[in-house]
C-alpha cells in the first residue's frame, strides 16, 4: 500500500476505536462512581476523599510545519500533551489530548474541559464527606504534583526542602496516591510501544493515535488481568519503593514537575491541606 493509504487507514481506525468505545470505557464518572474511586484510594493508598491523580505526559512528535514554538516544550523537543486522571487501579477516568507542548501542565488543566468543570464545581462530585473515623467534613479532590495549582479541589505537596516532619510525612503519603497516574502512563507506554518513540505524523493524527491507545488500555485492562500484573507497577514495602517492571521498558523520571505554575491559592485551600495533614499525622499507615 502507498504511504498516504496507510496513514488514512490508521487515522480512520483510531477514530473508530475512540468513537465506538470511548463512551463505554472512558466516560466521566458519575457521583456514585466518584465515591467508589475515593473509597479505593483510601483502601489502597490510605489517602481519603481522593477521586483521582492528575498529571500531564508529553507525547513527542515531529516538528509540525509552520508551527513556530507552539509545540516546542521545555525538554527541547516537539510534543502534544496528554493530560489525564486515573483511579486507584491505573484506569484512566478523564483525558485531554492535543494541547501544545509549550504549555505547562497547570495551563493545560486550566484550559481543558475536565479542568474547567473541576474548578467551576460542575463535575458532579459528591458533597463534602466525613474523613474516615472523624466528624470532620472534607471536600473530594484530585492530587497532583507541584506543576498544578493548590485549590480546594486540587491538592499538591508542600513546597521546599528540609520540611517539618509532619509536612514531610504528608508529602510522602500524597506521593503514594499521585504515583498512580505515573504508573498508568508507564503501563500505557510499555504496552502500546508506539508512544515510546516520536510520532512522525501531523499533530491531529497523533492525537487520534493517543486517544486509541488510552481507550485500548482501559478496554484490555478490564478484560485481561495479565495486562497489568502486580509486579508490573510500583509496590511499597513500608517506606521502601519497589519499582515496577514497566520502568525497565520505559524511561520515565520518577518526578517530573515540568514548568511551575503560579499558585494563587486561597486561604481555604491552604487550610484544607493543613487539615488533611493533621488527619494524616493522626492516622499512620
């Protein structure tokens, strides 16, 4: 077949996968599903009221013609951004694909449909609920790294080094929950290896390919337990982190903050983080 024919086939097949399976295997959770996800995060990662981990991954592409610096990222390559959230079991729950590589993760979140609904309170999250074993009502939230803003619905680590012990412990507990999305990206790339190398195609076609891999990730994971065996992802032995096997196949930094965003956090957001920190201190693993 000619090259243009193959390109057309790939584009049409990826688009069909997204259209046919997207509404089934990647639909925005409803209120009762958010509560189930939060329960899983508390059971598996001892982080209550968390409805997901959010992060952005740069998908390297060839330099698009006449694009200037729009797709040029801080790593010195050209890319589109896959912004995603996942549940406690490495299943993607929301994705936004195709943002310019020059944007920060926080900026991509701000302009994404998911981010706008989250920040405006239109995501149909459950009402504030009690932290387990207490009479303290606390909102539901997502966790992210330092590239994301601190909001009532987004918790990020305390900044800086040489932190007081209570803040250090909180950051470690948050990191356990946040690393779920890093592992989800690792599984995605290890199983759909087209994402490991640069995609030499137009950004719109690359976007379709990435969408198809995300849907297939959720689809295969749902039906095939061998897709993600326990030793394939990071494990914890007390404070020791045992790296998952996907890290031998995919080179990915343990912590990739990208460009920092401005943090116009409200007093209530700081207070909520402190409140959860105090709860974490009173409920050790």
